[in-house]
C-alpha cells in the first residue's frame, strides 16, 4: 500500500525488458505479455522512475531524425497522480531536445488527454481505436 507522502523518485535508464511488467499490468493486462513488446524497443531510450529499488513508472522514447515519439507510458496504479508521470515526461522532453528533436508526439489514450495538454500537447489526428480504447495522436513542438 502506498503511503500518503509524495515519493522521492530517481529516474534512471532501464532496459526494455524492465519496462514489460508495468507496461503489461497498467496498460494491457488483458493481452498476452508479448503484446507489450515494441518491435524496435532495442532502439529506444527507456526510463524508469524508482523509489529506492522499486520501479513505479516507465516511459519509452524513440527518436527518428527530428521526430521524437514516446510510448508505453505507465505508472503503477497505486502511485498514479502523485507527480511521478510529470517527472518522467519532463525527462523525456529534455532528452528529446538534447537528441535534436523538434517535435514530440505520442498516441494518447483519450483518458489521458488532459494530462498531455498540461505539457502543451494537442490532438493532431481524428480519434482511432486500439481494441476498445480510443486514442488520438498528440503532438507539440520542442523549440
Ligand atoms: C498517465 C500517467 C502515466 C500519468 O502519470 P501520473 O504519475 O499519474 O501523473 P502526475 O501525477 O504527474 O499528473 C500530473 C497532473 O495530471 C493529472 N493527471 C494524471 N493523469 C491524468 C489523466 N489521466 N487525466 C487527467 N489528468 C491526469 C494529475 O491528477 C496531476 O494533477 P495535479 O497536479 O492537479 O495533482 C498515469 O496516470 C498512468 O499510468 N495512467 C494509466 C495508463 C495511461 O493512461 N497511460 C498513458 C497512455 S497514453
């Protein structure tokens, strides 16, 4: 059970394999474990938010030229809405800029749209579905 104080978090680079349990538990618990693996995971930068050695949230960044995409952003359910996602996404924004990207985008679950708007991201596509879950592409410039 999480305590009520905001956790002290450190963000570290992790392996793709370390992201899989949280990707699966938080994002796609009804799908097979293999479903959460991304074809080019080996080319990504994977960040984990830790409290001590406990992994509480993950996000994966992929940079292709000046386009940076993040995927599979997930915080453990008992640690959501306590600022951890904000720290991780700020890290991704900094890293994407450092790597020369000028645009940051993601396929956003509409459930999380208001979270992304806090970071200046806006919908740039129509709504589409992955299974039963509605999404839109969200994007912002990094300049
Ligand atoms: C989306 C997610 C990664 C955000 O991480 P988080 O640690 O919960 O986010 P934070 O606590 O930093 O949120 C910052 C603010 O945004 C709000 N917020 C968080 N998730 C939100 C959501 N889904 N919708 C609207 N607001 C949200 C928080 O309440 C907080 O508001 P406050 O500053 O007024 O307290 C996390 O909630 C999560 O894993 N959700 C389930 C999976 C998911 O939807 N992933 C994204 C798929 S595209």
